[in-house]
């Protein structure tokens, strides 16, 4: 799957995206639970794994919408 990297969440309190530090890190938690994260950057990458469609960041919104639509129409 693709997700917003922990490195971005660790910087967000400095840029005002989040009001404070995260109590846990999404990528780290998903990896511990057995997920395979395919990205390291907050880019426009999207991924389909069976019935799960994921995108890395807001930059992936357009590609995610297209991929979701195409996948649902199949």
C-alpha cells in the first residue's frame, strides 16, 4: 500500500498542518501489522492490492480518483 510517510507527519507541527506531534506513526504501525508500504515520499503514487486502493498524499488525489473509478468500473 501507499500512505503519507511518517517523515512528513514528523514535520507537520512545524508547518501548521497538525496542532502537535502525532501519538503514533501510521507507516510504522502498518508495517508492524504486516503491511508492505511501497513509497518513501509524499508524491502522487497510487497502488491497488486486491480490493484496497491507496494513495500517498493530497498530490495523489487526481490519480487516486481515476484509479478508483477505473477499478470500480471493471
